[in-house]
């Protein structure tokens, strides 16, 4: 499960040390951590440990009972919407593989920094036969240029950090040892932003995306 820590007045949310898939329990712990963040608003950095940032949806859990699919996807999209419009500055420190909904989680942050020497950033939906929902597509397209969105969403390409930076999928790269410090530095000095104002600004920017995520349109 996730763990909330602090570094130099910045919240650091550690996603876990396995594949960090969006299991119901993992989502619960993530939401609880966001509640804690907003009790003492300050910039938020999310980061995994080891090989993965997040491998996305827990497809094995869904496959065990297909009736779970729609409410499960609704919970995932609600989490993405919450991160997208959170009233604090956010950075995803992508320490390893970020696939599918894991990559979408990174996209929901204000900024992304990726480990330079290991890991792929990938939307594999075209290769695994799972079309993007309207909300998920809107999230990705809101954060990328049209060219980058087409390249990322229709090819299933596995982007290394240098290529992801060049395409605009992520905003920077750093070595494993420097990744978290680099992510924290990106929001250093933003600790005193008014959370209600910042949330309202993000809703103004991404309100339509948030609404699509929360409506679960096909």
C-alpha cells in the first residue's frame, strides 16, 4: 500500500515496491493519503520503489468477476480526476515502468520527471484490445500535443525517458539517485499557494476532462 512521507515541507507519496496496480485496497490507501495531504496542503510528489511506478489496472481482480468492471473503472477515473484538479502542485517522479492507467496517473499530475536510465512510459491499450474511455482519452489529449497524443495512444510505443522528454510526455529526466530530489526541486517554493484558488484554477483548465472522467462515458 502507499505511504505518505515528507521531505523539506513537500508531501511524498510512495506508491509501493511492487507493480503498484490499482487494486481496490491500493486505491483506498491512495485516497486516504490525498485526504491527509489536503489537511495540511503542500506540494505533492508521487513515486514508486524499484522497477515500477505503476502497471495500471488490476485486470486479474476484474477478470475474477466481470460485474466488477464498471464500478471499478469509475473508481479509477474518479482518482484520476481528483489528482488532476488537486489543490496543491503535483509531480510524478516516474521511477520505473508506467503503463496504461499508471501512465494516466502520471499524466494527471502537473509535471512529470522520469528516470533516465530505466523504465518505459506506455499506453498499451491498442495492443491489449482495451479502447480508451472518453475520460481517459480526454485526460491524455489535454496534456499532450495532438502529434504526441496520436503517437502515444495509437501505437502502443514504449517510450524511454529521453524520447518521452522530446515528445513532451514528461517534463524532465534524472538518474535514479537524483530522481526524487529533482521532482521535489520542481515544486520547491510553491508551498504557500492557496489550495482553494489553485483547485479552482485547475478546474477552469481541466473541468471538462474531470467531468468526463467522473461521468464514465463510453
